[in-house]
């Protein structure tokens, strides 16, 4: 069984405008046989952008994700160490954390970000 770590933008698109997701990504997120994870770093990133007025998000995002069966992946010290050791292919610390978590936990990242795909991590889009 595949396990997916869904990047911040993919979470928002799945919840708000799933047509922005690829058909493969949308079908994978909707597949009940696939384990879904989201990073605490994604929620942190979304909360910051929302507070800055750069992003509008549904108020029930977490509840909807929980109903679908998403599992929260906390940011652990080993993730932080790995994120800090990554080559500088991506400058966004949230995305670097996503890569580090996916590498550490053996997850495939659902993302459209080509900079994430440049790392040694499986990507679904």
C-alpha cells in the first residue's frame, strides 16, 4: 500500500478546488486503500499565510482532513536535522521539511512543486 504525504497546496486544492489537482493525485487522495499524511509544518505554513492575508482557507480544513482519514505527521528533531542537511535546491523551509519527513518516513509527496521533485524523494503529480 502506498503512503502519501500531501503538500500544503495539494491539501488546499483537494479541499477547495480539486480540479487544480492532477487526476492521478485526486484519485490517490480519494482512494480509501491509500494512507494519507499531512505535516504539522503544512498547517503552520497555511496559518502564517492566512494571518498575513495572503491566503484564504476553509475553516473546517482540519476536520475535513480527519474525516477523510489523514494522519498528522509531527515535526520531529530527526526531521529537522535532515531538513537542515538537505542540499540547497529549495529555499522554502516548509517544503524542505516536507522533503525531510517524506525521506525519513518513506512517503511519497503529492505536490506540483518541481523543486521538491529535484530531491531524492518519490513524488506523485
